[in-house]
């Protein structure tokens, strides 16, 4: 899973970055960016704090061990 910030919905308040316990989100030009997606614990703190619903989690390609 990867945290994704919808730049059209983001109002630049910075709460997602403030509440992220691992600091994987940073603000640039008033928009949140997920900088270290592999470090994200998917705790949902960023999504919970976002009043605009700009943060979501997406499933990427799955890797299978063979």
C-alpha cells in the first residue's frame, strides 16, 4: 500500500505532515508530498487528520516469492 495525496483536494494545511509519526510527508508549495513511501507504516494518522479527504491509500503491484 502507498499513501497518496490528491493535489486537487489538498488545501495545504500541513496536518498530514504534522501528524505523520514517521515524517514521510512534507509540504512544498502548499501541497503535501509523500517522500518516503516505503517507510510508511500505513497507520492512517495523515488520512484521519485531513479534513479535505485528500489522503488515501492505494494498493500497488503485489510481489510474490517464487
